[in-house]
């Protein structure tokens, strides 16, 4: 730890000169908004349907926290809900189509129960075309709000219940980072913590910079305070969230992501620290060394590559080459030997030839990722890539996706097979969601492990011998717990 900054040193090192001031970040008083509205949800139920990434999942926890403060209680059955909210994703078209399908199916329910409030928020709500479509085609939606003004939820519900018209209130720019919003975290063992919002990268296919705005970082002391609070509540694993976590702090000019990891690593009671998502651009040697040195930072990096071909990478505006990416992977593996690497890949980007796709396949073979999220390119209105005209046919796109999945599945399986008979350290999450007779946990490398054991192990770190590796999970058996068995 000696070459890493301790939290105390860091706070001193910042000094007042560097400390971001409240002038730069005007504050929004959520508590006042909530107080004005009061407990108008008393005796009522809410149902939130969430699409997309972990940022959205966490936004849902925040909105659930607000709703419960208003007196609402949660229900899994939307038929008995008084407020139904769609927290949406705009990254690909099919997710958007699904949301409109579901909103369409809710029309009869809304006709039968005019008191029901229907809401749409999240990334889709930021799109002008979506706002117009809702107003024109789905007028039974009561309220639409965006990613930058979700703190207004209480007052927007209040307005919506007294209005015949759809209330559309979407800020097109982000305001201040708002602290102290309530959050309803379910599990009690693993928690997400936002560290940064927005993205400045403008990859040509991606809508996120338009729906989530420019990069804004939370202050290090606010993140540390939240993690300490979670530790006090018994949470064991923290996932630091941002669109580009390794850009954390660039806007604050006082500290960087490595400093934040080192600071969170000092918090007692937290067993594991994860982070997502990283960008190959700006993944510094200091950061690699910090991950290697901080014993609580888990050995898993999600490092989206998107393509293995330089021409496509350039047209995607990714800011790195295939060679740079491979070199980065080499440096990461040299410093963190057992690291697990996962990635995101898009196939069928406009103009992608068979040879260029083969470069991606070959990169996947060379890196041997533990897993990959694979996508067919989906044109998003307003993004620069929609101007590229040489589209890849749908048949070709599907064929490439399948070939990529086949290669990746084989590699994931081979990597997992090598774990047979190994004893691994597992943080127990509780019963498996698919089979309540077994427990589910994760390795430090983020692999799901299923094994038999008693429920009181939830929240503990145990040793498990892998007996039956599969492509996406590992089955194992509990090893009698003795000191010194961990690998
Ligand atoms: N089409 C397909 N995939 C996309 N992604 C982002 N935008 C698009 C798009 N327009 C993928 C990228 C990103 C992941 C979250 O979603 O791979 O890393
Ligand atoms: Fe989208 Fe690129 Fe930003 Fe990721 S880095 S959120 S892919 S623009």
C-alpha cells in the first residue's frame, strides 16, 4: 500500500485550491421537493419496470427510495399498481420497441382505472422523437421525465394526478450532481454506488452522450461517505458505477479513479470492490497498479473493445487501435495475473466487411475474454453513424453475431473448464434465483458459482471446490472452512 495515497493524505493533498466549490455545482434541494409533496402515496402501490444497464438499475433503486418516502409500497404485479413506471434504455432499438409494446398493452388497464398513473423515464425519455411519439400516439402515458431530472419524481407525480394532459418534463442538460437522494437497495450484500455520470466520448454509434450528458464526477468524500454508510449497514461488495469510470475526476482536477479506488479500499468491513464500465482510452498504468495493489479490488475488468479492426474502430471514434488494446491487455495481465476480462462487441457496423469482422474474431481468439456481451449494430437517430450508408444486411449481421457467440462460448467454456477442482473464494449472495435449493455466490473474478449450503452463509466469504464448470457458471461444493485454503 505504501505507494498509494491513503484517504487522509489525499484529502490533505487536495488542499482548498483544488477542492471543487459549490459555485461550480449549484445544489438542488431534493428534501424540499419531497417535503412539499408529502406522503401522497400512502396506501398506494408502485411497480417499476427497468431496462438496460446497471446505471438504470441503480436509478430505479433511487426512484423506489423516493416513492417509499412518499408512502408508496412496491408490487410485482402491475395490475394492482397505482403508479407504473418504465425506466428505459435507448442504446438499441429493440429495447425501445419492447417498451412501446408494453405501454400499448396497458391502455385497457388505464381505461378501466383512470386513477392509475403511467410514467416513462430514463434514456428514451431524453429523445425528442420519443417525447413526440408519446404525445401523439400514447397519450394515456401521464408523465415523462428524463435522466437529468429524476429527483423531481415526487412533484411530477403530484402534477400528473391533477392533470388530464401528459406532463412532459425533460431537462436536456444535466444540472448539479445531487447528493442524498434516498435509495432502496434490496439485497443487503452487494450495492451499486454512482461515482460519475455521463460520457464525453461520442462513439459514433452511441446515444449515451446525448441521453446522459457530459461527464460529471461525484466528490471523492461523498463517494467514500456513502460506501462507509453501506459498510455500516452490512454490505460487503461495492460496485462503483459510471459510463467511463476511468475518467472519474477529470472534471474535478483534484484526484483520479485510482485515488478513489485506493480510498475505498481503506474502508473496513467492505470485502470487495468492483467497477464498471471502463474504457480502454485513459486506462492508465497508475490505475492498473492500483487495481493490482488494492487487495479488495476484485480481479475483473470489463473492457469494451467493440471491434478488432482499426478502420472500424476509427469510424466508431473509439480513440484507440487494435494494437493499443492488445498492448493494454498485456500490461493488465502482467500486473494482475489472474484477472478476468470481459468485453462488449458490436457486429455489422456500417461498412464492416467480412475481413474486418474476421479481425474481430481473431482478436477474441487472441485475448481469450472470459465473457463478452455481443450486439448487432442498431442505428440510433441523431448519432453520427447513421450517416454511414453502406449497411450490412440483416442476414449477414445475424450470421456474424452467431459466429462470434460460438467462438466466445467455446473460449468461456475452455477457461471455466480449467477451473475444475480448483478451490475458489466465493462471496455468498443467497439462494440461487433459478434454483432455491442451492446457494449462489461469485468468485473475485465475477463468475457465478452454485453450490449446496445453508442460507446463513449469505454475506460470508467461503471456499468452494469447482466440480462442474459450465459456459456461464460454475457448479461446486463447499470446502470445510479452514484458514489458508484460498487460492
Ligand atoms: N448498436 C449496438 N450496440 C450498441 N452499443 C451501444 N450503442 C450501440 C448501438 N447503437 C453497445 C456497445 C456498448 C454497450 C453498452 O452497448 O457495445 O458498450
Ligand atoms: Fe457510448 Fe462510447 Fe460513451 Fe461507451 S464510451 S457510453 S459506447 S459513447
